[in-house]
């Protein structure tokens, strides 16, 4: 890799941050430069992973938990029962709790 293929990244740390970072690098047998590179690459990879707590991922769970009635399967079965019990006449029918059924 030639120097033309690399970019330099610079940041500032306060005295305490630098000392903690330098000591951490030293404990892992790395120079500050090597540790900086590893830290940045690892941070990028971690940010690119899907975060299960991201609202984009939890919105479907929320809809499932809150919007759907607890008895979805039961409702479907009862609807099928209503159809079976219908006598087949040409008159239309509405469910009793339908406001438009009040006539």
C-alpha cells in the first residue's frame, strides 16, 4: 500500500484521555498509532452492524404488540362461524356492534 492509498485522521484528546489511551495501547503491545487505527476500524464495524434497539427494527414489534387485538386467531374463527351460520338469504347483514347497523 503506497502512501497515496492512505488517509491521515487527526483528533485531539485531553491529557487524561490521552494517558488512558496510551496506557491501553501499551498494555496491548501497540503503538498509539496502531491502537488508534484498530479503534477506528472497530468503531466503524460496530456502527455498521444492525442495532436491534434501532426504532426501525422495533416499530414492527410495537405494532404487533400494541395494534393487533390479542384474539386475532379467535376473531378469524368467529368470523368463519358467522359465515357458516348465515342462512344464505339475499339480505345483507352487519355485525351488531357496527354503528351503521342502528336503524
